[in-house]
C-alpha cells in the first residue's frame, strides 16, 4: 500500500469487521490478496473463450454441471464447427437434435443456445454495447434469453466484464458462507444477503471473491465457480 493509500480490502475491513476477518484469513492462507483479473502468464485455453458471445455459450453449457463436463461438451461443440464456437447464424441453421447429440447437450440447453442466437441476430442482445451498458441493463438483456437467469448474468458481469460492484446473491456457496461467518440460524435468502451486502459497496465483487475462497480453501489467485442455476 504505497503512500498510505486505502486498498479495497481496507475499506471492506472498516465497513464490516466480520468480512474483514475473512479477508485476513484468506490472504494469510492464500499468500496474498485475491483478484478477478486473469493470470497474464496463463496459456490461452480455447475452451475458455474471451469473446462475449462464446462466453455466454460456454456459460449456458456450464449450468448445473462440473467444470470437467462443461469443458468436454464445449470442446465437442467447437469440434462440430471447425474448432470454434458456432456463430448465431450457424447454430440456428443447424439441426438442433444433431447439435444436441453430437455435443452431449440437454434439450433445455440446446433451446437456450438457440434463444441466445436469436437474441443476438434480432439485436435484442446488444453484444457490441455490453461493455458500456450499466449492470442492470446487462442483466435485463441477458435474463430475457431463455435459460439465462440472474446467477449467470451476475457471473458474466463479475468474471467477464470485470465489474467491481456485483455480488451473486443467489449463489449457494455465497449464501452458505454468509450463514457460517455471521452465525445465522439458517441459510439466508438472496434478498437477505443483498441487504447485508450494502455495507460492501462499492466493492461487492471483491467481497464475493473472499467468500468464495473461504468456501474453497487456499492457493488459487482466482476462484473457480460452478453454477447453481438450472
């Protein structure tokens, strides 16, 4: 901390001493603070896309399955289209049953992928503007797509658009860690977590990273998150 400048972690410690204790424990165990930024030294992985549309394709595939299964399905989908994610036009022109069986998708996820493609082509999902839209408008456009709920929209904001003040209040692990850390009598509802998290503005994203890491244990610089959304 150069020149006495307050870090986001300092702000969160002062705003919420309970969260501050979590931050200190995680930093000690992890060997340093957490970040949502990707490791610049990491080798690019074609199964971890960086373009908005392909990220959303992978997000739909990833819902309610393990990261290993998600990677395998996305790779099979890429193989069907020459080693890349299909364009919206290609996906809609293809036979949905063949897409489903060749990649190992469920019928529901196949329908969601087609809905995503339709929203892109119609302009209802403004891919080129997502980076510039406020959080609530991004959420509104994404959740209008069949099969994309608030959890997926929040994760897209956090890990893809790198928004600094987003908390996935519906995430099961976040809720479990809030219950444990604050000694609550039961699992809090998302609305209750959202109220508690008002103290963490404008760094709710960072607060969520520390809660996820508390659930996962040490030694990763960026938490791995598995969907709880159907």
